[in-house]
């Protein structure tokens, strides 16, 4: 069970930066929504899960801290856990953010997989960041949900993003079309999710604007995806809502005006909430 302490400022940042794979923290910098079920109209409570069973991104603890603070600006309680046992408490959450959870199938046992799947199919919302779409063939259901797996990636570079014209008004990308430049580590997937049932691509990347395969992968089977290279998409599937973004290799790929909008509006979409508990623009 989560501890009840509120961890603020440098204190909670320091704890999160410990990065223990066994940590079970209640780290939130927003309003306390620990009592009872979350508000159906407002985004109030989210679980961040960051346990890994394959490659572990060094920035995961820092990203957890960033997400907690970002949620707090909107009055939401973001809890952090690396214990799959906390999936028995998913009824307390509107969404789960999977923070680069490589090989999720080997992080969860059969009971925990069922808890997550049942919660999602009952209307839960899943947000997958960056490597949450990496090396997950140990759980076929997750592979089907995400729609693809990992092939290779680029260096941390600026590239041209193209907003899908059919989805340009989605709140997570609205105001950034038809194209814009952005800097991040860009992932090459083993196939495109375009056309999969329930999938709507939000952003694609123009591979002519950067080198899509970094040197490490050039002689290790790394392949660019070509003209159809989605980097963010949403999906209504099996009763729940799913959001994926390639952003999240490092905090700096999300600590921008677009990054904040992309994440928070993505969360609001997967939770079907009408508003945030707090408007960060109002003092």
C-alpha cells in the first residue's frame, strides 16, 4: 500500500531520483484526492508505473518527478509506483502512465496482467510514453494494444512533425498544425499503426528532416519507416482508451509548452474528463 506522506519540492524529487525498482511511493504535488473514487468530470488522480524488465532508461526517476510536478500544476494527484501489486488498487485511478516500461510482460504476473486488462476494458485509460512500446512481445495483449514494437531509434535531434489533418483539432496537438519542428529521441517501430482498428494517428515525422537511424543501429538491423512514420496516436480499443507518444526519452523532450499540452490533454482524452481540477494559468 502507498504511504500517505506528501512529498514536495526537492524532497520528493530526491526520493524519486533514487530510482529503486522496488519503490512504492505516493508522490504528489497537487491536491490530495486519496479518499474515494476520482471525480468523473475532472482529471484528479493518475498512477505512474515505471517498472522495467529490459533496458532501463536512466532518466526514468527524473521523468517521474517531472510528471508529478506537472500533474500538481493542474491540481491532480500523480502517484508513482514500481510495484505491480498496486494494480489491485486501479479502481482509485482514472489513468495509468507507463513510463518507458520495457518488457511489461515480464514485469507483471498473470494475476496483475488480468487486473490491468480488466480495469482498462471497463473504461480505464492508458498512456504509454516512449519505450513503453519497446520489447513487449512477452505479453501478446499489450502488443495488440500498442500496435507495434521497437526496431531502432535516432539520436536526440530536431525533426519536422506533421499533424494528421483529420486529427488536427485533437486537444493534444491543436494549434500546432500543419507541421512544426521538435527535438527528441525518435523511435523506429517494426511496423506502422496506421489503419489498425480504433487508431487515429496524431503526429507523423518527416524522415527527410533528420537521420532516423543512429550509428549504433546502422549495422544492427535498424531501419527507417519511410513516409508513414507515426510518433503519436490514440486508440479506442476493447472498451478503454489508449494514448502513445514517442516523447519521453529525457525530460527535456517534454518540458516544453507543447510537451505539457501533449501530455495533459492526452490524459484528459483517455480519462474522458471535461476539465482539469485546477487551471495552471490562474494564480
